[in-house]
C-alpha cells in the first residue's frame, strides 16, 4: 500500500494502537513494555500509519533476542508483527520488515531472527517470511510458553 507511513512509535500512539487492535485483545501493558524497552535502547517499536492517521500495523525489533541461540550470537529478533484485518495482503508487513531490517543494518548487524506460530493461522506470515528470504532453522521451539518456528535471514546493504 503506497499511502502508508512506517515510523517509530511514540507514547501518544498507544491509544490508537489499542483502538485498532482491540478485537485482538491487545493490552496497554504490552505497549508500555515495548516503549520502555525502546526508551532503554533494548528494542524499537514501529507503527504503520494509513489514511487519516489510522494506525494499521505495528512491529518490534528486540536487540537481544528471546531465542537462546540467537541471543548468544548477538542476533536481534523481529517480534509481534501485526497488520489489522482489512489492511493485510497490501505489502504493509513487507514494508515494516524492510524498515526494521534497515535499522538492524544501520547498527552494523547483518543477521536477523523472526519466529512464527506453527499453526495454519500463521501460514500467510510463514510464507511471507520465506518469500523475503528468511530460512527456517528448526522444527519448533518454545518462546514465552508458546511453540514457534524460528527463522533467520542474512542481511545485505
């Protein structure tokens, strides 16, 4: 989608994010935590803003991955990438991933990780990540009590 702006999130975005994603039961605590991580330099929260300043997506990069073997290798992780229904399949997730990958490259890091649920609900995300050059690393692992597939990508300028 051409008329979408991807930018770093600010505190005043929280209410708009919650309004957009209320149907998915997102919590204010989750976004306060993301912004606190951003403030401490541990992560970056971005938003996708469409017409009339409507936030239609968000994603994070955590500079210290939740994936043990990525953490030990210094590989950051893209986390909690979401685009609200109605704006999906319009390349917004692709734009957000590209934005985060550029932030990672700017820090001189050349590899990024991402995880995705192994269920059919997450098949479109899994297919997108593969299309964007992410490679599956393992069958499944547990992150935050949930089973996920772990992927990584080598980045180039």
